[in-house]
C-alpha cells in the first residue's frame, strides 16, 4: 500500500471518538499554557458523568490525557493532535466536542485570549456553525456562572 491513500480508501482513526474528545478537552485546557488542576478535574468529572464516555475507563482517560500532552510537546504537536481529532471524531459528535472544550475553558472561571482563539479555531475545524457555537457558549456561561 502506498503512503498516500486513494480517495476510495477508508482511513481508520488512530484513536476512538471518546479519546478524541478527551484530546479536545486537553488542548482546550492547555491553550493558555497551563494544565490547571481545575481543568483536569473538569475533564475527569465529564468523563465520569457523561453518557458519551460510558465505554471509557478512568485509566484510559488518564492515559489519553498523558498521550495528548506528550504529543503537544512535539514541534508540530498541535497539528498532529488536530489531525487525530479530525480523523476520529464523527460528525454527530462535533458539537459535543465543542461543548466539552467550552466547559474545560470555563472550569477555572477565566477564559483567556489564547483559550478563546483556540475555541474559535476548534469551531472552524469541527465545522460548528456560529449560531450553534453561540448557543453552546451561552449554555457554558450560565452553567459556570459565579455569584
């Protein structure tokens, strides 16, 4: 088989859709340069709580977080991670992935410019419409509102 795939060949994803969503959350968490404890806790809580992650164990999620952070340390790590996400995430989960990224960004109570740029890039990469993204972002704001 050649290095390039023909258009008729199906490219198998490197990771599961659930792992790709963990990668989305990790990249959202490190967009401002730090993987904060609040963000790690949010990722773990979301994996434990949401039905979309029902087949993902805590150990697998921790492994995905570690693998993703290792990949991001490479020179072209972000591009590599985005490519993995693109190949593994089915269309029906793109808005879910975007919502998860928004939740992680909101976890520490502050959305930095870097995190907002990452969300915009992710929205475009996942082809989430601006209207749907605005609704998801609004939902995140009301869920994570502080007194």
